[in-house]
DNA sequence: GCCAACGTTGGC
DNA sequence: GCCAACGTTGGC
């Protein structure tokens, strides 16, 4: 069992959107490392911290879980921002999973994460980290659930 | 809007 | 395969 943090810009897709939809494909990831986590490592039922990025109040806004096996990201075949000319249905380049809402939590702000010694190991705090999907350790997951999830 | 950090591209 | 140039991310 592993745990994950997934970033989303709330203007694009927020925890409230996921609660409304119950479940959503995590399409639009165009980074190989993040894709590989979805394709190779994420398993149905694993816990996800839903992180709001590029917004006035960045931080962890809710809990979700992995809800499907890996599947082709269909937006790579559609005209628009996510189109990938090198992809074919037989050999899709971009892979995603579905994510299901669990609950919203009181915002665990980036500032609070920074100020919490038990969370200083989190990948999102490390220098230059830009990955939109990062693993979360058991210790980090348990600490956040005990202290910040109601 | 700025800028540090990192990823990707493409010429050689 | 190297590496400079460019693009993107994301906090501030």
C-alpha cells in the first residue's frame, strides 16, 4: 500500500469539483515521471492527498483514492491543449488513472506543512520540486490523517 | 509579474 | 551524446 499527493489548480479542478463528480480521470499529466507513477505504481484503493496549487492558498484540500487501473488519457487524441500528435490508440504515450473523492479537509496550507517538523520530508517541500504527482510516506500519511483530517 | 529550478528540444 | 535555448511550474 502506497500513498500519493496529486496537485491540481483549483481554478481548473478543485476538491469541490471532485466531490461533485465523485470520480474523475486524472487527465492532462504531460510529465514522464508523473505518468510512470500512474502507469506503474498506483494501485486501486491507495490514498491520495488532493493538493491545490497555483492559487492564493496552496495546500492539501482533501483526501481521495485511486479508483482505476491505468488507462490511456483520451485527451491526447483530441484537438486542444493536451493533444499529442505522436500518440496512437495502439501506442498511447500518456496514461492516467481515475481518482475518487473521499472527503474535503480544512485546508492544510503549504505554510503549515512547512512549519510542521514531521512533514519536512515531504517531496513538495524539496528544492525545485515541480512534480505534479509525488509519493507520500506511511509516516507522512499517518501524521496528516491523525492531525489534520476530521 | 518575477524568477529559480527543472524538463524538453534540437542542432551539431 | 552534449548542451544551449527555450518552455513550464508554482510560490511569492
